[in-house]
């Protein structure tokens, strides 16, 4: 059956809707952003990230100078070409030199910066010689005092100090050598006033931008350092170190709970999986455990190979420290069971949980860490070694703290190295649903599968 022909109205393009116009505008902005990024990165390939960032800033400064200088040249051409032609051609020469800045990076990390400062200093002296000091162009030498730190980098004082001194000498020379009576081009007062205003605005703007950039770098570095410290140390310890950096961090806690967890049969599993999948598996597990530690309000101490160590009640004492760690241990077992079901890997964890006095502090100067010591720490490690895969082995003090909240199963009396014979128990489950971990049960299937991305299910 033949299709009906479209009418002329149907063939006319429909105007884009509001969403269509916004999408088209977004694509244009994205294209412009990509184009500007390529311009900023011109000539910076192969440099370290910190140097590359500085060279990208140089490129953007050069492009800004190109635009403003071209505008000045156009203004002077329209104003009076016959009178201002020397200044016009100097401006055009500056445009050419600044366009060459990205190509100068191939000659070294400071080649472009030297070219920019020498060109600008020479041009300012030439402009002042033509127009006299009333035009205020020599004010822009002050910019060098701030910009030199930005364009060279703080570690090149051997270039920064001579550049600042040269700019200061040229500023004074411009003032004393070129009074209005010595100006090569007689300019109207309104023109000189306009140039003075432009020079002042440019000087203040560039100095403000340089200072802002310096403080922004300092603030970013401070924020990065702070974030790194808080990834390594507890927040309260970071604040103490910042307040009194020379004072050692050493504390004693009369009661805290410690948990050691270790993957049973990890060595043969790692040998079978290979390095890539082993690291991926450990990263998945540790990431899951870190999230659980944050949710339960306990403190991760460290990982040693396939062992995970976490504590509760330090560095901030809490009345329910033992309950928190018990819930954490049950959540970890639940997480391991889910991961085993999703991947097919035969993984299980032995756990030991002990309660007692603990000492804690920051040790080391390089790669320092927040660590804990004491009888409870040693006991938790011994309980983990004597535990059973899939079980949480607890001491009498922990059982006493958890009584009434969690079900336990007697393990009996066992010999514990360094302690002697002691009755121990296995932690089973909460006595009521309110005490349950409940963390992983709330996750959707999509969230759980995303957690183990990169791990291949074990072949049957």
C-alpha cells in the first residue's frame, strides 16, 4: 500500500523546543570548553603535572595579553594612526611574541616566562618613551613583583629576584628619563588620562590575580594535606597534631574493644587467582569494611596483607563501644557471605574480638601511623588465630559487655598463648532485630553488584 505523501507543512523544519535549544547550547559550550582546554595545554605535553599547570597558566596569560593588546592597537589606529603608529606596531609585535609563548615551552620550563617578562618590560619602556610618564604605563612594572612568582615558580628565586630588581630599576628609569617634556609623541590630555586609567586597572587586576592564585595554591595544598591526614589518622588526632605539632600523641584507654579479622585460606586462593584479581578482591573487601566502620562509628587501625584490624572506644571513648564493634563484626561476616555468593570464591573470615585496656599513639616520622598496643590487642590477635572460619571468637570481658544484647555460644576452655587457659565464646547474632547490623540488607541488588565490579565469578 503506498504511503501518503507529506504535505508541505509536514516537510518544514520544526523550531527546536526549549529542551532542544538548551541541549544545543550545552553542546556549543562543551565544544568551546574543549577548544579552550586544548589552547591552554598547547606545548605542555611531557611536563610533570605541577609544571604543566604553571605552563597552562602562562599560556592563558599570553592569550589574555594578545586580546587586550590587539584591542589597544585597534583603539589607537582608529584614534590617530599617523600620530600613534609606533605604538601600534609595538603592540602588534607584542601580539606576535605572545602567540609564540606555547612554542617556547619546548626549550624549557622557563623559556616562555623569560620571553614574556623581557618583552613586556622592554615594551613598557618603549611606550613610556613615546608618551611620557603621565600616561602611567610604567605603573605596570609593579606587576612583575607579583607575577614573577607565578610565571617562574617559587623554587626559582635566582630568576625571581633579578626580574623584580630589573622591573624596579626600569620603573624608576621611566619616571626620571621620560617626563612629559621628553615624550616623543605629543598626546592630548584626555588620551593620557585614559591611558593612565587603563594602566591602573591593568596593574591592580594583574597583581590581585597573582596574589589570589598564590593564596589559592596555598589553600589547595592545605586542603589536600588535611584530607590526606584524615585518611591516615582519626579526625581528633589530626586536630591535636595541628594544634600542637611538636607534642607526641600518646593515650591510655581503660577499656576498648579490638577486632582482628583474617581471610582463611587466602594464600592458596591468591596463588590461583593471580596478582590482578587478588588485589581486586582485597580492594573490594577492604572498601566494604571501611564503609562499615564508618557506619558503625568504629576506628579502622590498619590492614596487614589479608588481615583487617579495627577498634572501638578509641580515640573517642563511647559508652556502647563493645556493641558497636560486635555489630561491625557481624556486618563484616555478612559482607563476606554476600561476596562469596556473588563471585563463587571460597572466602571466609576468622575473627577475634577482645576488650580491655589499650594504649594508642602516633608513631614514626615517615609514613607515620596511629597504632594501638596492650593486652587486649594481643588477646584479640590470639583469639583470631584460634577461631574458626566464619566465626567471631570473643573473650570473657567482651561477653560480659555484650550480655543481654547478643546471642553467644560457648567455645569452652582453650589454651591461649601468653594468657593461659581461658573460657571463650562465639558471637552469634543479636537478641533482637534492633541490634542487628542491617547495613547490607538495605542495599539494592545493583549497589551490591557494583561493589564487586572487576571480579570474575569463579567457574563452576
